[in-house]
C-alpha cells in the first residue's frame, strides 16, 4: 500500500525564520488538524494526482490552521475485495498514533469503504466526499456528519452537445468496455437510451486493442464516437481508462467526444465535463469550514458544475468552427498563429516604414518651398507685428471714444432735455389745478399730456442710465451692477440674481466701465438672443483680481460656429474691452444648455495709478 504524507513546509519555514525550536513552536501553536484522504483506485489512476494536489493546495492555504494531510489509495480494481481488508488493517494500525479530524473520500468506491468501516476506524469523525452517487443510507438520513459533491456522469449532456455540433450524425459508436467493473456498460446504456431515436447506437465489445482499432477504422463518415472507457482484461495488470485512448483517437476517422476532463489532450474533441481540479478546490473549502467547526449537515450535498470543454487542436483537425460551440466554452491547447503572435508588431512595422517613406517624400517636396517661404515670412513678420499693435491701439482708442461719446450724450440728456421735460410736467400739473380750467375735457387732455411727459422723462432717464449710469461714477462697480440688475428684472419681467463680495472696491474707473459694459452686453444678449428667464450675476475679488460671472438658462449657441462665420460683434467687443484693461473673457455655451460669460482682470489696469 502506497502512502504519501505531507507536512506543511511553510510551517517549518516559519519556525526556522522565527528562531524557535520545534518544541517551542509546538508549545506556542495549536495542534495540527489531521485530514485523511482516501482515493478510489491506485495513486496513478486518471485524475487522482491532479485531484490530490488541488485539494492539498486549498487545505494548506488557510492562514491560521495547521493541517497535516495523509493520502491512502484503494486499489480496488487491481485487488478487488482484498483491497478493502488490507487498507482497513493498515489504517487501523496507523490511527493508533494519529487520529483524523476529517475524512475525505474521492470516488464512490472510496466512499463505500469509508461508510463500511467508519464506526470501526474513525467513529464520529466528519466525512466529506466527491462521488458519482450518494449512498442510500446518506440519502435516507441514516448516516450523520457527512456531506460532499455529487459528480454524476455527464453522458447525456455530452452526447447532446456532440449531436448538436454534428447534426448530420446517423450513428453513435460508444466505447464503454470495462468487463472487470460490474454493471459498467449497463449503466452507460441506460443513460444513453433516450438518444436511440436520433441515431443508431452501437457499443464496443472488442476484447483486444487490435480488434478495437479495426472496428473504429471502418466507421462510416456520418458517425461519432463517444468514449467512456476501454479497459480490456489482460494478464498481469489493469488497463486504466485513458491509457489506450491516444491510439484509438489516432485511428478514428470521425471525431471523438468524452465526458471526462482528464481525457482532454488525448485525442477527444471535447464534451460537457466536470473539472476534477475545481471539484477538489470546492471540497477543500468545505473541509476548511468543517475544521473550523461547521457541521457537514450545514453544507448540503451539491452537484458538481458541468461546462463545455474542448481541445483546440482537435477542433482544427476536424474543421469545427468555434461559432458552433456553446457560449462560454473552455477551449484548451490553443496554438496561436504567427499573425496572432506578431500581428501587431507586423502592422506597426509596416505603418512606421510607410510613414517614413511618406514623410521623406513630403519633406523633399517641401524643402524648396520652405526656403522660399522663409524669406517671405521673415520680411512679413515685422510688418504683421506692427499692424497688430496698431490695430490694438485703434481698438482701444475706439472704445475710449465710444465711452466719451456716451458720457456726453448722457450728460446732455440729463442736464438739458430731462430738465425741460420735468419743467413742462410740473407746469402742466400746476395748470391743471387752477380753477379756470376745471372743464372735464380740459382736465382729461391735461392729464394725458402729463402722463406722456412723465413717460418721456422716464425713458430719457433710463437711456441716460444705460449710456453711462451715474451710480457707476458715484457709487462704484458693485452698486451700479446691482442697480442695473434690478432695472433689467423690473423692465423685462424676469428673475435676475446678483451677488457681490464685500471687498470688491476700490476699482479703477476704466476697469469699472469695462466690467459694467461686459455685464450689460451679456445680459442683453441673454434676453434678446437667448430667451433667458433666469439670470445670475456674480462679482468677486481676490487680491487685485476681479472676477465677473454672468450666466443664464437661455437657448445657448455654438461659440466656435459664431466665431468661424464672422458673427458675434458683441463677443469681439467684450474681448477687446477686457484686453484693454489687461483682462480676459471666456464664454461657455452649448445649444439648449444656456450661456456663461466669465470675465477676469486686474482692479487697476497695467500702467495706471491705483484708484
């Protein structure tokens, strides 16, 4: 009987690194948990090595539990009933010094062994299993402290998958020959009986490999092979389920499908398979929960996950397109083509070479032009710079002249016309109160004249304020903006929110005029062109920098399109005003999302004296 005993190397490494002697470590650490793993079949039986390795990896990855695992192998196919008795006696002797905290049974024969000798060898010890079926005693609840993973054969699912991929199949040749295993072929026949109406099912009964290969070679082209196992009886040894599969696959003229994951890579196309490694990992997680104190009953028996697994090399061999496979298929052994491996590098190299050739051709063609253009550019540069400076100066003078004209007009309207209209209004009002003109018709006419005069007075005063508000000169930028916002809200019947910081003043008069005009122009555009119903005006100051924000909920517009088409004179005026005092304007707008004008500049223009 072969035995493998593995003590966690990481635990020993921790002892050495910590400078503790084994005795000190035993005194400070809790005792290790002992796990007895019993596998059906010998150690090299297909699937056993991978299952055992995955199970141990999961067990030993626990951050706190110290686990010692002991693996035993039930060689039932080689020694039949004698294997049960010999393994029972061996474990009985071993357990005199080591008591397991958990028993794990891999495959149905191993589970049968554990249940048969449980009371004798490890009474009351929890049991976990991975087997093709649940023993009736467990199903009826006659046995406690046991749970696991049900790994029922996926014969039906695999044959269904194969027939869907190859709908023209008329014959299914099943290789399920293991005369040493009682009832093996009968179980396979029972599971595949529903497919008898879709294809003619034949079963292999050849006692020798030569006869088997001869039968396989003569299969018609519309056939498929479903491989379960081929273990003919030989003298001296037992043939494992996957041992002869490569030779059968090499001789087969049609695709082979299988439901066992350890057959992938040995000539089968694929199938609906349960991964032994994944089952071992799940069983290891259940084992850790059990060792932490959970009862097996708290973890009900669950079925292993089935998924489609394929061999890419066999897909290529039989010309099976991946589009015919189920979604989420696991395709293994994929060999990338040269293009898949180096495609990006090839494309990149070609692009670089072509780009270099194009660049060389363009550079050679442009070399002469660049030489000629260089002289022209050098000669024009000074002229353009001079022209630009002149344009900026002219723009500044134009704005200053405009402001001076507005101030003169405002002064004349206020001091002359408005005074005269006020005098007329007062005279008419006085005339109305005299007794000799109390005639009702005369009174009505005089009253109408008074209303018209007052209306003219109010209009002229409003025009005067818009041209050059007195509050801007007398009270400063903040009060002037507030007053203007109130007038706009009252006159237009919309909501205007104004806010100003406490430390805005003092501001140079030129800057005050600039910010006021930009706010005035922005609000006018919002109402006339944007159809805004809500305006927000905010004035603030940080150090010597003033900041003005005017936003609305209007229709908005495409700023770049307006500038590109040469429109937006008001926008240009605002930018020039801000540039004149050393500031700048940014406009953010989009169709249907309103407009925001952001102005920022110094409270004192460059070169001017502090106000």
